[in-house]
C-alpha cells in the first residue's frame, strides 16, 4: 500500500514486550513458528523489570504505523471506487437486515447510507449509548 500510494506510514522501530518467563517461552515459540526472529532478554541497560519476568525483543521487522498517514494512503488508493465522507457517525439503526447510518459531514450536512455490513473503527474515547450497542449486538 505504501508503494502504490507513495505515502509512507510504517516505520521500523522494533518491538519489545515484558511478561513472565513461562508466557514468554510460549510467545517466543509462537513468534518463531510464524517466522518472526525474536530474542529473549533477561536484562536491558535502560530498563528494570521484576525478576520473574523477561522481555521478548524483535528488532528488524516490527515497528509502528502512523494512523493518519495510513488513512491518507487508503483514501488515495480508494480513488474513484468509493465515496469518502469526512464526518462523524451520529446514528446507526437496523431495518430489514440492513444498517442505516447517519453521518454529520465536516461541513455540517447530514449524509445517510445503507449497508449490509459495517466496520467499527472507533477511537479510544468513543462514547456510544447503550442503544447503539443493542442495535449491533442484541440479536
């Protein structure tokens, strides 16, 4: 996606997680089964952790994604194949096995869509009412 869009969003920076020794051994095995080259660390020059813990570190392929740049790349590649609305979902209802969404666009216009399926990509500060969850999950 980076190559096709010309927008760089993934940055190799490594990965480290700290866990108990038994968890780490299992996780290390899983990583290796997936072809991910990791190593077990019992100490680190800049960190201290409890004695019963170790760290798993992967330096080469792991990293982080800039979410804003990822969205920019996705929108660029979507091009003419979709309709992008910059806005906030204000209402979701279900009727006849279809979801109806109301979106308040950045210019204040209310846009309505109907869809068979929806993807929830919510931020950590999302505050939907219990009615919203009932529409989606109370079947």
